[in-house]
C-alpha cells in the first residue's frame, strides 16, 4: 500500500508549500498527471525494476539520513543506508544492517 499526500491549496503546515503557489492547475489535472506517472513507474517496475530503484536512490531525501521506523514488530532508529534489490529500506542500527520491508518512516532532525 502506498499513501500520497499533496498540499494543493493553502493553508499548509509550516515549512511546506502548496502546489497552487507554483502552478495553476486544477486538482483533476494534478490527479490525472499523478496517475499517468504512477502508471509509467508501475510499468517500469514490472519490466525494469532496477531502473525504479536507481531513480528512487537519486531523488530520495531519506537515504543517508537518520530515521525512525515503526513496524508491526516495534520501533527502530538508525541511518537509512540504501535499498535492497526488493526495495526494502536498508537501515543501519548499532552497526548492523536491517532490511525493512514495510513500516512508517520519519526523518529525525531538520531537512
């Protein structure tokens, strides 16, 4: 399951921006574009999964950062050091690398 949240119109949380501040597009146009892009990535994931992982690595704000991860087994904190071949988040905790397949990830500190 994937959750996507977009701040389309103000007000927005402190430090965030609204799409309407940068582009004059309707919510329907934004949704159509988002779905087109998700469909293209889904197709790429099926046919060339490594390309999707490379793109994620290149644009990730998570990798290289200290994060808190909450899974069904509990919470962990460590450095997000990479992605496994299956897309799992690789988390360095106490000198060991843990593969996290599912959970909620929060950045620790400021961007």
